[in-house]
C-alpha cells in the first residue's frame, strides 16, 4: 500500500500539482486524508526521501525536493520501467527485438498523430 | 466515592423508570383516597391496595432498573462511565430505596394519622410501625438480591419469598406477647418487645446493605 | 507516553484461559487485534477497561493501574463494544445530553456534525434503530467526547460498506491529534490492515504475534516453486508451511529475504512467483502453523 502512496506523490510532482520546494501534508495529515495508517504513510515518505523525491526537515515538515532535475527524472524512471515491461512482454509473446522495436515505432507514430489532432481542435 | 456521579446515575434510573414511579404514586394516592372514605371496609381495601402498590413498586424497580441493566445489555455502557463498582452499587441501592421510601413514608405517616384520630384503634400504632418497617426490609432485600445476582430468577424468588415472609411475619408479630397484648387496646403502648423488633428490623437493613457492598467489592467479573 | 501496557496478564475461566498477555501501545498509534471468535479479544479488552479483573499480571491504561484506578482512567477512554446496548426507551438526544453532563470535553459542534455524517436523527428512540444505526450512535457518543483513548470491540461488525467507510474515516480523524490512541479488535482484517500501525494476533488465549503492520507485510511471502522432475523440495530456513502438491509446492515464509529466492534457484528449483500476503492470509497461516506445531 505504501507503494501506491509513493506512486501518487510522484505523479503529482510529475504533472506539476506539487511544485519543487512546495510543502506537502505532514505524515499524519495525509494519513487522515487517505484514511490509511500513519505507519504506512511514514514508510512511503521514508522511501521517497531515500529516492530524493522529498525532504523532511524535522520540526518543520515535508517538502518536495528542489532538485531541478526532479520532474524529468521521474518521467525518465517511468519510461525505463515501461520499456522493461515491453521487453518482457514481447519476449513472452516470442517477438524478436526488431519486432518489438517496430511495435514501439508504431506506438510513437500513433501518439504523434493524436497530439496533432488535439492541437488542431 | 464520586457523589456527583452517583446522583447522575440515580437521576438516570428515575428518568428511565418514570412511568412506573408515576403509576405507583397515582395508585398510592387512589388508595389513600379510598381509605379516607372512612368505613372499615374502605380502610382495609385501601390499605391492601396501598401495600400492594408499594410491594409492586419495589419489585418492579428492582427488575427494571437493576436486573434490567443486564437484560437490556446496557451494563457495558454504564460501566464504561468514569465509575467503579462503588458508585454503581450505591446508585442502585440508594436510588431504588429512595424512590420507594417516599410513598412508603407517606403511607406510614398517613396510617399513623388515621389511627391517631380514631381513639379505639390507637393500640395498633406500634404494630403498624413494625409492619411498615417490615415492608421496607422487604424492599431492601429485593434490591440487594437484584444488585448482587443481576438475575431475573433470583430477584423474582426474593419478591415472592419476601411477600410470603411479610404475611408470615405479620401473623407472628401479632401473636408475640409483647405486642399482642396492647394491639387491640385504645392506647399506644411501646413494649420492650416492640422496640426490640423495630430495632432488629433496622439492623437487618443495615446488614443487608453492608453485605451487598461487600459482595460487590469482591466481584471480579462485571460483565 | 505509553497508552496501554499489559504485562504477564492472565485470566482463567472454566472453559477458557487467557495466558501471558504482553503488549505495549504508545500514544498516537492504532493497534488492531485480530483473532478468531473466542480467541480472547473481548476478554483482553474488558480487562483493559477494568470490567474484568485479571487473575495475574499488571495492567496500566493512560498511566492508571487497572482496575484500581478505573474511574479516573475511564474519564479519558471512549468504549464501544459489540455487545453494548443503549437504553431502548430513551432517545439519542437523551443519551447525548447524558454523556455531555458527565464529560467536560464533550464537543457539541462535533456531535452535531457526526449526527449528520452518520445520518442519525436525534429525536429517535434507540429501540427503533437498526443495528448499524445503533452502532453509529454508540460511536458518536464515544467520539464526541474526544477521548484520549478509543477502545473498540468489533466496531465495524454488522455495518454496511458505506457506514464502515464513514466510521473508519472518523477513526482516522481522531488520529489527527498526535496524543490520541486507538485500540480496536476485529475479525475484519481489511479494516485492521487499512488503519492499524501495529497488529497483534490472538489465538486461544495467547498472543501469537505482535508487530508493526509494515513489518508483517514485508516479512511474509508465498513462494510458488516448480521443481524439476524426480527431485526433493530443498530445505531453506525460514519456511513455516508447505502447501501445493508434488512438483509445484507453495511455501509460506515469515522471514522473507531476496536471498531466499537465489537459494532456491541455486538448488535447482524455479521460483515462479513471490506473492505478497494479505493480513488475513498472514493471520491464517500464523495460526495454522502454530496449531500444527502444537499437535506435533
């Protein structure tokens, strides 16, 4: 469950809901808001701090890290995860690495087409 | 002992039992009204009704307010309040007896007044005093049994035995030499025997209440 | 500050005995008691409240020795148990006024908001309430006093899912204050898993495990193996239960480390999956392995 909380927080940072340096709810406040045990939120915060996503100043609260590389870095991590998944699934399906690359190309072209359509609207 | 809490608990019981209490008071007043008619027949009927109302009150109060806590499963709620067995026991015994004592006192005084005003029956006053106190002893017995056992069966047994005992003692005392001799006279005579009986009755009340508190203090399971 | 402290507590009944109960609950935490029916959850809670006197051991609640100082302790404890009833002939409003007259910390505004939240009508008599409404009314009376310690025996049993969620949210709201503690027993492991910081398992009158919830969730795993033909299951320390069949055993461990996976691989088995376990699965496995151990 603490992993889900970590994911949620990373998402918020990635899309910009929570800016760098912004203060985030205390462990207890978040626990109450999510109706989740304090210890789970505490764990999530500890892990996030270890990954450099947030910093906790004792007595002052918790903040999103001011590392300017943060958003792109999070997106980068997510991309790496997705690629790994794609490789694994492709292998299970018996695809070769060229076939997997082709599928990636198709997906990329579809995404670009979508974006163009959205911009036109 | 937390007296404010005892008061709160007693008031709670009186509130919850208010209909029974009011009905009994109404019945008691009606009985007095019948007695006031003046004829001998009315006197006995009224007296009987009065005693019945009193005995019914003490029995019903014990069942609803004391045994009822266990039957209605409200005991955890009460015992979760900031009290110990002391406040609980006190509120039940004193609350029960206090409510009972008011109509009882009215009846006793009313009876004494009536007897005092009819010269030929004044000899009955000591006997009446002893019997009235006996009714109080009865009420105390029923309340104590209810608090200690918290069981319907035992309390009903106490009510029935108390009732039988009341009649039995009524007969016995009327034949005790020290009392019988002056009962039917026209003057009030307090013989040593009469005093002794009266004092014994109050002593029994004291013992019963003491025993109740003692037993409650030894209880290890309140639920 | 320790909110609840049990040391060496025992209680003997004709057909059941509570033995050697030890645990400590710090202030500001939530502890969930999980156990089967008759395991001893309610007895432990009653001893905590001073309603039952233990036969041995020490009990301290909010710094008070129980049951000697129970009146003082209960001033700061809110208690709701499954077998508790309110007075049927009285209204909810009467009960609220009754409690308000006893406890100075009664928060009338909060009480009104709880009435709305729990969808209760003040003027309704208790005897007309459904089971769920009754439980919510009792919880309202306990919560509106803002007690330092909430002791709840099966608080969500019998509640519909909507009511359960409302109730759990109110419990969590209690914890916004760092000094307030909750101890609750349930055989609904989902509720316990969601809001507890610490978990204690009780079975047959004994505490069989007590720890931080995250530690339980970290250390317990189910490993699905596939063994090569004609081979024995390799023994690796830490496995407490073996299930599955033949070449596809399912192992349960309560001391998982990644090294275990490599240990199995080294001995020729294929580790098909390493599954997390829910609190319910952990509890059941804990109990069954212990009972098997007792039989052996």
